[in-house]
């Protein structure tokens, strides 16, 4: 069993996530102040350490609008045909940052 290295507590989360360069939406499985874990239902070719844009689409019932984050991919793993990405949030505009915090708060 590997030792947990994250400093921020992760909360279970359910929202869609779309990478700017990928047509297949993924699903956020957990979220923290500094990052997310996103699963894509296919093998996608997105290298680690690369910056990208991620659009987060929370469920309509949350009242949180879609928002975009600048992210970097810290970990990429293929598990039974799924791509699992460990993502760090690098930057966001003020509105997106507020929506991101609201999404975290929703699942705490």
C-alpha cells in the first residue's frame, strides 16, 4: 500500500470535467483546494507535466456555473481502459476560483 502524500484533504466529488484538447468528458472523483482526480472513460493521450485548460461542469442542481481552470497534470494512470489523472490547479480567474471553492464546500 502506498503512503498518502497529499497535504490537503480530498473530498469525494461528482462533476464533469472536459480537457481543452480532448473530446471525451471525464468525471471528477475527488477534489481539494489544490487539485482533483479525474477519470476519463477511455484511454486519452495527455502527457504528464503538461499545462492545459480544464472546464468543470457541476451538476445543474448545485447552482454552480461551469468554470475553467488552468491545470497541470501531475499523474497519469491507465486502469482497465480508463485514464485517471491527478491534476494540480495552477490558476483561475476570480469567478472560476469562487466557483471552485463553492464546489469544494458543497462536498465537505
